[in-house]
C-alpha cells in the first residue's frame, strides 16, 4: 500500500490498460496492443515452460509458439477466462506436445529451492546467500540437482500442476482453467506430486532424518 491506501496492483492498473481493453484493441487491428499483452505475460509464460520442460531452447521455442497461437486465436477468445489463464492453457497443450515429440530426459538447472521447501518442508535449511560457505554452495547444488531429477521423473500431469502452483503461484481456479479440469482434480494432482517428490528426494538422501 502507498500513503493513499492504494495497492501497487491498483496503481499499475490505473497506468496500464487492462487486459480486456488490450484484447479489444487487438481485435480492431492494433498490433501495438498485442505487443503490450505479450510484454505483460511473456516472462511468466517462459518461466513456467522452462520449469516444466527443463530446457531453455525448448522453452523459448514453445513460448514463441504460444504467442503466435494466441495472436491467431484472438478472434475466437470468448473472454470467459482471464487472458493469462488462456495463455497458460495454450502453453500447457504445446508443452505436452513438445514433451511427447522429444521424449528427452535431463534438465538445464530449471529449478530452484522454492520447490524443494514445498515438496519437503523438513529439508535441511541452507545458509542465507550473504553468509553462504563453500560447503553450503555445494549442498545447494546437490539439493537442486536432486529436485531436478525428481521433477523430471514426475508423470507429466503431476509435474504441470506442481510447476503452475509453486513457480507461478496460480490459484486453484486458474490452474483448473489452464489444465481444463475441476479444481478438486488440481488439488489431488498437487498432493500426489508432493508425495512422489518427497519419496524421490528421500531416495536421494536430501531429507533430514
């Protein structure tokens, strides 16, 4: 909140056109409006794709395809979903296709320890960045590598749910829209993802006894 009691989000909305106005402008042929939408969401879409796919080049390729599909699909966008969940729905479908086409394993360090705390709250705490020792850095690397390996082994459905929730903080309702399933199914997938990740991390020996 600022001194006038306005949130940062409210101030941003006052400065930048809302999504609905940009979509309307896009439909009227305003390419600059679509560029504004792309700037607004490209980093979030790329980040989710990178966490899910685990490869920078794949994530970049798919992110470009997401916005190309979105541009072509604007005339059919009904507006009954928020723009970012609509984009995630496109991203999810394209990411699944990429995984099936490539069938590759192994990741580029596309994870962070945010996911580790969520999957296994009992994991050993690391030193803060400004007091990190060489041993801490080595431990951090081992933990990240273990999480990457475990994420890669998760079934696609559970990995998608985990990535959308943990690395982009989508609500259950937004996730249900993006994944095209009930919110209860989303929660069930998340719980199963956490159980599988904890079991995998335990096998890697990174959990506290």
